[in-house]
C-alpha cells in the first residue's frame, strides 16, 4: 500500500473558451461515448474546497506517479469478506457515488475491486454483521456505482466513506472519501482535500462523483487495462481477485486470491468464484 500523497500536477490543457480540461476528463468522455462534443467542459470528479485566498489544484491527470489517489488509514472497523453488492440500504439520505478507476495513463481499469464500508445514519459501524459494507467490481469501461446513504458523524471525525481499491493482481489502495462543505473538515487530522467528492442534490437524494487513479502504468497498447480474455480454469494456478476464467462454458470472476486445486472448481466454491456469464 502506497501512503505517499500526490504532488503538483502538470499544467492543464485549455479547451473552448479558455476553460481548463484535463486529459482524464477527455478520455472519460471518450469512454462514455457521449453524444456531446468531447471538448465541452466537464465537472471534475475530484472536487476541492479551500480556504479564502487559496488556489485550487487542478484535477489530477493520472499521467505521473504523483497524480495517484493518496492512501489513508484503514481505521479500526474494516471487516473482510463483505458481500458482493452495489447497494447498501438503511435509514438516511440516499446517496449515489459513481466514477471510474484509472491507471496512470488515464486508461480505465476493468474488473477492479472496490470494497466500501461506512457508518450508519447515527455514526455507528456494524461490527457484527455487514450493514453498510459491500464490494463490487468495475465494468468493462472501468466504471463503478455505489448506492448508499450519507453516513452519520463518527465521534472525532468528519463525514467520510472508507474504500479499498484493487486492480486485478495488483496491491490494494486503502483510502477514504470526503464531503465538501463539512464543518469538521477543518478539524479532522486525517482529512485530505484531495479526496473530496463532487456532491450535488437532486430529487431528495445526493449524487457523488470520484475517480480513483491507481499507481499502475498504462498498458502497452494504450487501451483499457484489466480486460484480458478469460482463460480456462485449471488446478494449481494462483488466481487473483478480479481475474476471470471459463469452466464448462461459463465465465466466473475470482472473488478471493487463492491457488486452485481439484475439487475447487468454480461452481463448487461460490466463496472463491462469482458467476458472470
């Protein structure tokens, strides 16, 4: 896990009307195949709030190691083996957080694992079950989407959501996401403005956006990473989280890193393999 912070980004390119558009924004627009012109200014996924008189840093371009998403402490309440799901239900204000996982070349990473956990509406963590805990994988375009609630305030902390992000076969990034405009942001010693989400409100719920940039070099072809074709399952192979295999003409995704063995065929061990096709 890399705990270094991001450094000063490069000077951005300018789009129409002199507005700043990052390379990541352009590539994300291409990934989404938006029907609007690609140079229409986009809202940056990494929002920032600063004190009066300070200057905002540009959105990271994911071109250099210094542009990667900074790591943060795991905290005391992480629980492994959360259920695979993208919706966490409970009382509170509905929140939908979405975005992409990129490598340092701004290429989206498919099959990246995101494991989220957070406090409930009252600021409490479920340490017995798995309320407000769950993991998911990015799709072929590197996108993720989490439906949850706005977490309550945990004593001594500002409002936040925990997450672990892992590209297939790569180290885990552990970090936290924050909300702009929170009074406790200025007093929380862990808080990092580079981890602020972009937040908006619509129809009684809140929308959040954040793009993760992992410390992973781009693929040699310049295309998305993590999109390798699945191989045939066989014993004696070390499979990593997010890898896909084919067994009896059905595709499965690895849910836990392990070395395969006879008798652990994907349909027999749903703890290790999730059917995806």
